[in-house]
C-alpha cells in the first residue's frame, strides 16, 4: 500500500478465498427464502449473501472471501466496516438515534453542513440541507433551482442516471430497467447531447460539444425558461463517461451568463473517489448546487445538497426536509468517514489506484490487440472510478454479451465487478479506497484473464 494508507489495520485477512462453489449452500438456502419473501423487482448482481466485510474483501455466509471491486456501488470507500465509522455509529446510537431535525435539532447535522460547506468547490457563502438518498438530493436540488429562479424547465443529458423517483426517472436517460412502464414522468425535463469522446462526433473537443448542446437548449427551451441543468461530472450508470475537456466549463459559463443554475450530481463521483474531493474540481468548475450521497457516510444512508446561500435560502421555511434526513447516526458516520478520508489521504490513494488499474488493463488491451482481438475499446475514468468499454473486434460496436460473460466469470472466481453503460458493454471498477495493492492486482488479474479467455 502507499504511505498514505499505512495506518490502516485490517480486521479480516485481505485475501481471496473460495471454500465452496459460488453460491454456497447457505446462500442457496437464503436464495430460496428470498424468492418467497422479497419482491421480484429487487434484483442482485451476486447470488452469494454477504456476512462480513473489511478493507477490500467481502465474506459471504458460506465463508468465501471475495475481492470487492465495487464498494457497494461507490459507497464503502473507507471500507465495509471502518473502525472509526463503526465506533462513531455505536457511540451515537447509544445516546440519540432519532429526533427529526425539524422537531428537535442536534449539533451533528450542523457539523456535517459546516464540513460540506468547507469541502465543496468555491469560496462563496454556502448552505447545506441533508437528506437520505442520492435521488432525494437530486430531487431537492431541482426544487431549489425552480424556487430560486421562478423557472420550470430542467435539462439533463444523454446517458445520465439521477435516480428512481418520478422526477429523477425523468432525468435518467436509460429506459430499461429504470423507467420501463413506470411513466408518465415529471414534465418540463429536456435531454441534451452529452460529450462522449469515444463515440460522439466531437471527440476531444469539449467546447464544440458544449456549444452543440447550448444551441439545442437555446432553440428548444430558451434560457429565460430554464431553471437548471444537471450533470454528472463523470457519468456513472451511463458508462463512466468522462466528458472531453472544456465541456463542463463551457456549460457552466453559459449558465452563469444566463442565470441558469448549474447542478453537479456528484452522488457517485464525490468524496475522494476520483482523486479529488469532487470530480468537478478537475476542470475548476464551481457548481451552484452540488448533490452528494454514496461515499459520504461510510455506508450509512445520508445525502446532501450544498450550494450558494442565496439559492438554498430562497426556499420558504419547511419547504425542505424529511423525517429521517440528516439522521444523527448517519451524521456521526459521515463526520468519521470524512475524517478518515482526510487522515489517510484517500484522494491520493484513489489516484494511485487509478494508475494501477490503467497500467494493468492497458497491458491486457495491448496483448489482446496483438492477438487480433481488440475487444477493449477504451479504458477510461479517473482515480478509483475506472471502466473498460468492451466492443466487437474491428470497430466500436458494443458487446454486451461479452461484458456479461466477463462479469460472470469474475464473480465465479470470487471477484466482484459491476457492469453499466447505456449499451450494457462497460465494466466499472469502484474498489474501496483502502484496498491493498496486492489484493487490487490480484482482482485485476482475474478480470484480465476473464477478458482474455472470453474475447
């Protein structure tokens, strides 16, 4: 591990260990119980049931130890049961589990708000409101923008994912499985072209891609009717798409010039995941509002909207809130998780992880190309938010079948990887930021072998 992570002490052996086939007998038994009790619409990637976790491993109910390259979808960045987070949760739960901040407020909510106001980009006066999930944060950001501007229209982008509530489904681009048969959706939501350098006509010219989107917004909506644009600085479910340099900055500048609220959805990319506190910092973008969740609280449910004071304070009293939003236990976990990110320099660790992933998978891509099997179309991402896009040899046609087979092969060998992408052909890697180098390289080796054998 790097020097920044030498203070990490693991409770569980950091090893891949398979003592049964996957799934094992206890997981099979739980699967049968699940079929009789859990809604069919709630699906899982793995057939194995988790029992324990630490650092870069998850241990299932049969005693198998799996390498975790998913972090519960970018949530357990500081580890599945980080000791500092666990202690904070236990200490808080022993004294005050809930009062509802709207009834009897408490100091940890205020402390988290102060921390987020300091950490998020920009030196302007800020305010924060806390919620439960990423979708809740996004929905409230749109509410704030509409209330503050007096306008209705909102722009989201191709390949976007923003959540599963009615409004956030309208913002989300992908139909299946997120939107199919769940409409009608919230009106006054418009979709614009995203910068997708691997596939769009503009390639690395982010400014031209942004001007193309701005022209469409101006023609189809008009800036005087537009409350906000919302964008993931690195898209998540859409395929870990990193927009070309200049795309975000050009959009942000246009928003400032036209009184449009620029919302950065950092639910997946935030909290040291990409090698900086927030992904939008890479291009110096200062959003008007920023939405956060996932890695914010070490696995506890918490989300936030932070932004310009004049925007959040434009909302009338009791216009924001929720029974569980900013729960005391979740707030304690967030303060501990953020402290761990700072103390262990997990942003630096994320950069190191990204370099390792890029090095290993680039070597695999070169070997496959030399064999006449160039199925890795692109390796992309930033920090510990990396992905590979798999294509049919000889072009850029998406290969979702290969992607599914590679993921299944990894899972069978005890390595957790996730798939994503509008075309179902992207494998995304989101390892815990506290994973050790040896374990990371072993997991990447299994992934590389799977691609090589199945290409």
